[in-house]
C-alpha cells in the first residue's frame, strides 16, 4: 500500500505520478507507539454474541501494475 500521489506542480510537462511514498507494513503500524487505536464492539463475531477489537484507520492507495485503475482503501 502507498500514500496517494502528490499533486503535480503547475507547468510541469511530464506524466503525473501514480503512486506516493510506500506506507509501513502492518507489523510496523502495530509496534508504533504513535498509532491511535479505537475500541469497537462487534456483534455476531463468528457465532459469538459480542467481541471487542481494537482498530486504527488511514488512507492508502492499492496500485496494480497491470491496470490503469487504482483502488482507494479508506
């Protein structure tokens, strides 16, 4: 996963970038003390009545080399 591509400065002639900088992998996000976590209670988790999990959010772009379409993951 990568960050969204930066905006292209006005007046540039080259092709715009498709990808931004690479994001840290999931293990690095887990170990980072600056990561903000939120508690969420899920109902009907694999047959259980309720389960409390911790989640974090962010913006990423999944870029596919063989396609001009990129999918954004909110």
